[in-house]
């Protein structure tokens, strides 16, 4: 059975490293050599008490098999808080079992309880499985061009 829950801001170092190990499965094919250290630092920042970031994990047989990393922000357009879903990841050995859907449903339920107005995210244009999941839960395409910069 898969258990999905929000990670406590008081999570210990060992658990934070388990989360980092899981997310490394997503990053390894594209990540520079210092990515693990950056990931641990980001998880630590996300779980600080004043952070607007949240992490949800899926656990199966005492093993982390999936996770969502998100930020709560304000939007003039939405008239309140919304979620930017940075990452939704399921370990490759546990895919096609409905785990990503369970995580996303938990995030949606949590957001509704907090009166959050919506969720936005980005996915690859050729990622048909992920787009199918999002569409099945009422998400729709937003046509835009996203820009970014690093400092």
C-alpha cells in the first residue's frame, strides 16, 4: 500500500537525504556533478519554518517511491494563493502504478483545504503520459512562453 503525506518542517537530516536520493533519479541524466549538494541545500531551505515550499512524498514498504516539490505564491490573476508545482517524480521502478496520481490528488486536497486557488506547472511537450495524468485531473494547457534567468 502507498502512503502519501506532507513532509514535516521538522524532518531529520536522514529523511531529507532520502528525499534528495529519490529526486536524484530525476536529475542524474541531466545534472552537473554538484547537483546532489544543491538538492540537499534546496530541501533544507524548503523545510525551514518560514518557507513557502512544501514537499509531499509517497512511501511504499518504508521506501520513498515518489515526491512532489511545490511552492505557494500569490497571484493577482487568480485573486489569491496558488501552487507552482516544481516537480512531481516517481522512481522508475514504481511507475504505472497510480503513484503520481495519488501524490497529485493529495496535493489538490491539501490545496483545497488551504483555500488555494489553483495549481500551475510545466511539463515537456512530448511527455504524453504526464500530460494524460494532468488532463485526467482537470488540468488544461496554458499557451505561453516561459522565460528564466540564473544569478
